[in-house]
C-alpha cells in the first residue's frame, strides 16, 4: 500500500491562508486529505471559490456543506452589520456564534463515515482576536467530547484533533506554508473580499495577513480592491 | 416581569415522543422555549411536520434549520439502507454519525445569540439502543466543551445541557408527558412513517414506543399504516 493512502484525515478548509497551510501540512505528513468547506452564508463568498482552488492545487478531495448560520444571526460575517476597520477590544463582532464547534462537529460526522481518526483545523491562539473557540483548552475539551460521541469512542480508536498552527505567529505560518509550496495567491482571508477574491485591506483579517507577510519576509501575493 | 418570560431555553425538537415531552417539561419549569428542529434529510419527513404541530400546541417558537447530512452518508435514516425490523446488537444502522453532537452545536449557536444559558435535549440512556451520543458521559463532556466554546464561557455564565429523560424508561416518559398534557397523537417516532405521519409498527422505534404506552397503562394514540 502506498504510504500516502494509508491514513485518512478530514481537514477543515475555509479558503483562507491558515487552513490552506494546514491542508499542506496534513498532506506532507502523509495523510490522504478530505477537505471540508462550509457554506454558512458568509458575506465573503469568494472564500468558497478559494477553497476549491486550494483543494485542486493540493489534489485533495473537497466536500462543501451548506448550513445557513444566518438563521441564528449575531455576527458581522453573516449579518448586515459593518465589519470594523479599527482594532477592537474583546470578542469582535466578526465572531460567528459556535462556528468552530459546529464545523468540528460536521468534520466529526464525515470522519466517522470515512473511518478517519484524524481531524485538522487551523485555529490559532496567537492571532485569535478574542474568539473563545480558538483556545487550546477548547480544542482539548472538544477532543474529549468527540471520543465519547462516536462509534470510535465506543470501539476504542482514539480520534485526534490536530491544530498544527495553534502556537504559530502569522509570519511562522506563512514561512511554513511557503516551504511546503502553498500558493497563497489562491487564498482569501478578507472578511469583505469582492467576487473576484480581492481584499479590502482594512479589516482585522487583512491587517493581520499583511503584517504576517511583511514579518515573514515573503512577498505578499494578496490582490487588493484598490490595487 | 412575568416569570414565564424570565429565562430562555433552547429545546431540541425532533417531533418525536421524547422531545415533545422535553418541551413540555421545560415549559412547565417556567422557561420561555425556543424549539430547534433540524431538517437533516431524514427519510421520515413527517417528523418535521410533527415538530411544527407540537410547537404550536405548546406555544413555543420554532426554528427549522436545513443541514443535509445525506452528504456524509452512513445511516439508514438518511441513506437508501433498509431499516431493520428485528432487534439488533450493538450500534444500529439507524445511527446518524455525530447527530447529537451536531444538533447540540446548532442549539449552542442559537443559545448564544438568544443569551440563553439552558439547552434541553431528550436523550435517554435506558432505551438508547446503543447510540454512543446518548450516554451521560457524552453529555457531561459536551457541557464542559460548550462552556469553553462560547462567549458565555468567557464571560462567566455557565451554560447547562439539561437531559430530563436520561434515566427514565419509556413508560415513565409517557406518564410524565401525559401529566403535563402532551398530545402524543401529534408526535411521530417511526423511522419510516408515511407522509401523513402514520407509523410502520415494526421498526425499533415503533416497538419501543408501543411497549412504552402499554407499560405506562396509557392508551396509545399512534396511527399505524396498517390500521
């Protein structure tokens, strides 16, 4: 058996810089990768197209699940609330309620069907901007729960939630992805990217990304709306 | 302020006997109830109509979220796999991968938006038929995780997952619901009910339900396809 087809992993893929790097890391570790993208009604629709392009570039399988989180409201990423252009204190309005919990749960369902014991998610505790569901203690508690939730938890296989970026700065993420050949021009991080995936350059996510390329000493391939 | 409007609860409602009883219990405890029904592509579509009828009968608010779990496959409840008519060993084919994990995660998102600290789910460890995500240790782990996942977990309010049926026999559930005035004729438990909500009478769920009414000494209002 080819080593690269031995172990399956489900990789949560948003189409942004971080999750593209995670997909490259999981692929490099020898996993056969099943990328899961969630169409949750995000205003930045080009993110979904970016997820397709990234998956193709790494020869992974992609599944996109529709789940309209706008039904619950409560976030600038899904509602008609302005995305802030200034740095904010505490939990930002771009927080989507229970988003990582929901996405990990969908990944868990797919992992169970695929008989995959490994799930990868690109959460980051350094640049996490105050999102509670990006903290290591959340991930640990999720893994505990997941092992009780599923057939795996009953039959004895241990399911592992991998967070290879959790302690990395944005610059270190970019350096690692660049070394693995990630084409960051395909990724979209901006909370209000236009239909062609061009970034606004002013939202939290754009500011963190641009500073990351600068700190990494890597040329920024991001296409901006004003460029 | 009217006591009944003081505290909000999100109640997972399938349209079956158990969750209808849970909605009655939460209402009786004085919660203002927000019922959440998930259209996950279940073959027994009349369950969704039952959820509407049950919610109306108890004057709760209902939200139905579409999430097509057929995309993952792996269950007789969503796939074209025969529902068994004999009692089965171990985890049955009617198990939907990570279903309760996913549904609790959606309830968590709504609870966070509503600023509700209470979620009710009708899991039952007695008649749970081998589903791993109906065990008390799963619920406890979920509650731990949920308190780390959300703004509530950061600001200090404790979120509680209520499982009022977890130790009850089906007969005791029916007795309690009957005392609270639940109209079980509105509920659909059958895994392969027809469009009018009439039950097959032979699947696991039908057998457990019928035995429950008999053991409770309560007249069974279930409408059967052969009747």
